[in-house]
C-alpha cells in the first residue's frame, strides 16, 4: 500500500469514469432488445448490492487492503492464493478492455495499423500514469471528468435537436414479459459493468472520510447506471433494435448520424476523444488494483516498480488472448460472464463477507463475556 | 588482491565522506590584530591592492591614528564624507575615561546602523556589502557603519507583464528597494522578512518575505529549509535559486512564479504565499505556484470581474492553440480528412498539391524557421530589428508560399500559433508550450488524433503529478476545492471572494466582510428628492 489520500469526490469521479468506461461503447444488454435500458437498470440494482457487500467487508477491516483481509479470513496460504488469483483476474480483465478498445480503434479509424501498436501506445500511457500513483490517477480523473461530461451533454443535445430519436423504436415495452430482461440483467449487466466495482475495494483504504463511502459509492454507481440506460435507450431510439444489435459500437453509429446545420457532422473524433479517456481510466484502475495487490502479497515497498513488467504482461495478454475479434467476444460471453465473473465478483465476496461476519460475531460475543 | 581492492575502495569512500565542501570551514574566525598598520596591510593583501578599496587614514583627537575603509561604488560616498570622515575630523574624539570605541559609537558616527566587529570574516563580509569599516590603532575591534549605497537603476516600469491599468513601478536590482516597494503596499508589522547569504563566493543577499498568520507555517518552514540547504558558489539571478529549490526538476513547467511587479508579489503574499527576493535581479520568486496562476494577470483584479473571466477563458484557449494547432493541422490533413467540410478540403488539397513535403515536414520547416526568427529578434540589437521583421515576413509569408515550399494554410496555422504563444501572460509557461508543441506534432504525424489524445492524457497526468512546495500543481481544480474556485479560470468580484486558498493559508478568516455587494437602493431617495427640489426651484 502506498501513502495516498483520496477524497470522496475523487472516488465518485473514478467510479463514474470506470463504470462508463467500456460499457458505454458496446451494445450493452442488447439481448433484451428494445428493453435493454430496463435490463441495465435491473442489473444496476444487483450491482448496488454487490457494492454494498464490498463496502461491508471494508467496514470490518477499514485499515486493510483486500489481500490482507483475505489472508486474515482464510488463513495465510489460502488468502494469498486467492489474492494471487485476483491479480490474474484484474490483469486479464484489463487486457480484455484494452483489446476491445484496440479492435474498435482499428475498425473505425486506423484500418492498416497493427493492433499491437495501438494497444502498446495506450498501455505505455497507462503505465506512466499508474507508476505515478493512485493520487495522480484520481486527480487526472477530476480534470477529465468535467470535459467528458461536457462532451456527453453536448452530444445529447445535438442528437435531440437533430430529431434523430424515434421513440417508437423503444416500443413495445416488456414484449415477452419480464423473464428475458431478468435473464439479461443477471447473466450480463450485473457483472459487466456494475459488478466490476469490486476493484474499488483496493482504493477504499485511501479514503479519508470513511463514513460517506457507501453514500458516494452507491450514488456514483446509480448515476452511471442511469447514464448507461439513457445512452442505450438513445442508441436504440436512433438506430432501431436491428441496427443497434448488429452494430459493434452502437454509440459510434449514433454519433455518426448527427447532422446539424450542415456544419456539425462527422463528429467521430469527439467520440474517439471521450472513448480513449474513458478506456484509459478503466484500464488504469484495473491495472492499478492488480499492481497494488501484487505489491501487498509480495511485500514490495514501491508499487511503481511493478508497473513496467506487469504492464508489459497486460499488453502482450491483450494481443494474444484471442486470435480474432469474434473469438475475443465469444470468449468474453461464454467463458467470462458465465464462469469467471460470477466466481470473482459475486461468490468470493459473499463468502468472505460470511466468514467475516461469523468471525467478528464470535469475537464480539467473546468480548461481551 | 580482491580483498585489498575492496578495503581500498572502502577507504576511498571514507575519504570522500570526510572531505567537506570548501566553503564550510569550521575554523575559528581569525581575530583582528591590534596594530593599525598590520590591519591595513592585511586588508591590502587580502583584496590584492584593488584600487576601489579605499583606505582613508585619519588622526583622532589624542593623536591616535585611525582609518576608514570602504569600497568605492557600492558604498554611499556622500554619507561617508558627511557623517563619518567629516564628523571624526571635526569632533576630534579624545580618549578619556570611556574607551574610544564607545565615544565613536555614541558621539561621532552619525549613521543609523553601526556594529562592532572582532573577526576578519565578518569584516570582509561587511566591507564587501558596502558598509564602511572604522579601524583604530591599538584596538582589536572595528566598527562597521551601514553606508550601503552607490548607483543603481531607478524604479521604472517593468519590461515584462505590462498592464494597461495598475501601478507602474517595477522591481530593481537592489534588494532593499524591492523589499521597500512591497512594504509600502502592505503596511503591517506581520509582514516578516528573513535574510540569508547564499553563495560561498558571491555572498548574495537572499530574503524571504511572508505575512505571519496568513502564510502556512509548514510552507514557510519548507521554503526556509530548501534555501538553507543550498550549497553553491554563486547566485547571480533568482533563476539559480529556482533551479535549486523546485520540487520536480524534470519538467518543462515552472513550479515557481517569477515577477517584476510589486503589486503582484503583494497580492500573492496576501494569499499566503512566500516571496523570495534575490539581490541583483528584479525578478522576485513566488512559492508555491500553481498552474492556473500562470494564466492570471494582475490586471484581472483591477478591471471588471466578468471581463477578467472572459479573458482567462481566452488565455486557456490560447494555451491549447499554441500547443495543439500545428498538430491538429497535421492530423487532419494526413489522417482525418473526413472531418473537414468538403469545400475546405478541396481548397486545402489544391494548395497542398504543389508542396513536395508531407504535412509534418511542412509544419516543421515553418515552425523551426519561426523559432529561428524569434530567437534572432530577441538577440539582435534594436537598430537592426526592422531588418528582421522584413526578412521574417518574406520567410514566413508570401515568398515561402510562392516558392512552393509550404501551403498558405500552413502559414496561417504557424502565424496563429506564434501569436497565441505571445499572448500567454506568463513567459515561463509560454516557453514550455513552445517545446511541447513539437512533441505533439510528431505524435500527430504518426497517429493522428489518437496520438494527440494520448499526448493530452500524458500532459494531464504529468501536470497532476507535479507539486510546488507540496501543493498539488493543479489546485484548486484537481484536487477540487470548491471554496477556492472563485479565482481560477473564473474570477468572481472582490466581494464574493471570501476565502484564501486553503492549501497555502491557515488563515480561515474571511477576506471581505459580509454584505459587501454594492447595492444602489439607498441613494435613490436622495436623488429623487434632489430632482424634485430642482423642479420646484425652476417653477419659482
């Protein structure tokens, strides 16, 4: 653990940038068709619950980082082993996000550029940022947050004023009842993006005002969920279900269809700006969590020393995890959300909370006697 | 063999540790001799018979010989003549019950600051700083009288940071004048001044000034410690100090502010900052400095708040233009042609048709030739200045376009960048933008807008990682301090700026009283009655 202080506002900004990160780019919950926004909102409720679990664990051990309380709860060996798996999970997810980003950049702007180069450039910037420490990442977040929201609001206004939204595309609501929505919510949106907020349990110990963590965290996740739902509803409203589900990046297609006064058109670059910034924060936070856990369990005093070797691993992983984008997506859906996410994001935290609850109850009852 | 080598290197290390810097001689300072002739000889020997060291021998009342020693030019010769030499000659101090030095001190030397000196080190220090030394035969002491003076530049309007409205005085090369200029603005005993001599050879006076009770104690302590740990032979400008005390040496951004304007220093002291004044330069350092400060001008506070806010937005825009404009042109013409409206694209493509270079080379040619021109313009004597502008207009202008080396659009971009660069109020930031611009141009040439965005992110991370005396460089934006946002890009009116910057100042008192917002209603009744009265007078 490095010496750092994170304010509540910084936590809020980081959570928001992180949650929006890659989720806003992909066709999120499109399996629920025109009700995708409902599926996102129902996934949000589960996501808030998962955040609460991590927050409770943090309350039991406010001074300790997750790998440290894992070691306390499960014993030295098992705890270290589990923490080690979290390093791999975070690095793998960082690599996945990086891959998503690289593929997207190649498809819409840099057709001839090799994936490795695009990923390597972003990864170098991320390594630089993470090696400066979490405080610097948080401050950079504060700086970009305003500009991202400014761009987002401008984009929203432009879409509304160019009269692109057709609300009929969002009808009929609940065409096949509540079941498909619930299925999408609990197999997809619960984990991605809301369940991913587990990385912030690495950042909780830095926060000075602990009491407000719950309020700020839940608010940030709630706001991000609402933003995602609005974005997806707009995407479907503009493109229609068919186009939105066939498009790799529905938000990009939506933005490309903006045309105002024959002057404001082809705004892809603004999309690219906000995308690079959001992905930068998402990968940075995942990567930071991986580095910080490694620093704790291997007892390394300066976590910044780990950033270069581990960053290289993430970079190579991002290129080699799949041989094509289709394979990458299939891996993500069939392996990632089916097995990996439930295990790391839901089962383990609940298990840890259960053990912590029993242990602490025992201890408090002992104290009473 | 290896063992012996090992022990040898160990010895060497020990030796290195033992070897102290030459300036820190802990030997007891050499005491003065008692014979006047010996003293004078010693001074002559030490100063190498320099002719500006004047030794004036005198006769005291009881026949004892004495001497007044001063350095011509840095001592005020009028004061020495009137209050020292003339006084001694007229009064003929006689050695009676009191020792001669007390008589000199009490009755003869008509000057403000007089000290007794017993060792040579202090004597030379006083002598070389412009004080005059009085030596008396048979005494192992000397008197030093403060006669510092001599010629220096009078107070003039500062050459940098010119304003339309605001005081016209600027700092000079004399440290006392400079501190006086600040004191005249803040007439308060809490304005504290600490002096130290830095530079083992030059013994330059360096003062730090702050307002006790407003400046944060930790920052004052930090500045003091950083100044005290300086070991260097010479300080010729405040830039020397700046390089030795800044937080992060590997950055193009300045983490100390420097200014020639006393009103600016006074304003910063009142916010809780510390000023470092160096003898021999009109540039005063201000610590800690934050990024947004470099986009503020003193005039913002003298003019209207709304206009100042608009100007500050303009300056931020200018900064981005001066960094990104050429890079954006390169990115658009090489990678993202689809961004430009078709007609403009056709026009630019037609212009570029004759240009044999890629956009990057074209931009580099123009930027580098502009930098050459600018450097020449700064260094050239004033008499040939007009030649530069004529030749410059040819190089960056019509001739270059007609020769087919660059396109007209590129000329416009370079011109805008250059003007934007000149418009940044603080030279220190403008010059770093000049350098960073080239990095962005290369990034744009290789990866288009993706490169520019990554560059912006690196720039942001770098700025966020900087600190100035422990204060994050981007306060109050990152970390966000809402109470201090009133004087950043936005400037609120004076009556609305209540708090001092939280990170520099411990003082939680409001700067302005409550209900200071001007309200016109009170005077209305008065005006109305005066009008009515006037009407009645006219009717009569």
